[in-house]
């Protein structure tokens, strides 16, 4: 397998893990916080979607458009909001994430080795020195947030998955 194929497989595998993690979550479950100042799952999903899109575009990816007003719902300020009306439903968040992740996978599959080895976006170069390292950040970023979602699963009394 090429590096592009490995990256694409990792990206596809870990969004599958996300869907497994959230399969038994209701829309109300998405707003449960494990601790008072911790982020709920609805906000985390939006943050993941927005940040993946922004990071990839900074590296030259052509990403699908987001629904109008989507980014404004997922800022540092909105992380404190608990109103269900302020966030999309689970099905909409997952559909939007799948669309963005498909864009990421297509971008990664189309990169040449030279493009993978190119410097990452200047403002991210300290932790993503190359485009390849930026592409690898997607699965890691999602995995970190899934760990937080596993804690919420425990709080809700849901079965342990992993």
C-alpha cells in the first residue's frame, strides 16, 4: 500500500469507530457533559468538522462546503452553550462529518509523494511539519475526542465498546 492508501484507510476506519461510539446516543445524550466545564459531544463533533475542514484547506485541499452558519455554532464561546436548539441533530452532525471526511479522503488519495512531503501550513508547522503529518492529524484528533466521548458513555451508563 502507498502512504496515501494507508492514510485514507486510517481516516475511513476511525470515522467508523466514531459512528460505533455514537450509535446509541440520542440527541439529548449529545449535550451531556462529563464534568461542568467539559465540552459536550455535540460541540465536539462540530469542532472536529470545522477544524478538519480548515486545516485541510490551509494545506490546499478542496473541501465540501458546510451548511450556512455551521462554523458560527462551534466557536470557543458556543462551547458553553447547552441549548439543544443551538446545535444540529446527531444525524445532521454525522452526515456533515462524513461529507467532510470523504473530502479529506479524496484529497489524501490525490496527493503525490512530493505533496505529502511538502511543508505543512505555516501557522501549523510546529506540530505538522509536512502535509503528510497534517493528514495524520485527522485520525489522531478524532481519536482524542472519542476518548472524551467514551467517558460520556460511562456517565450515561452505556456499554463499554473498546
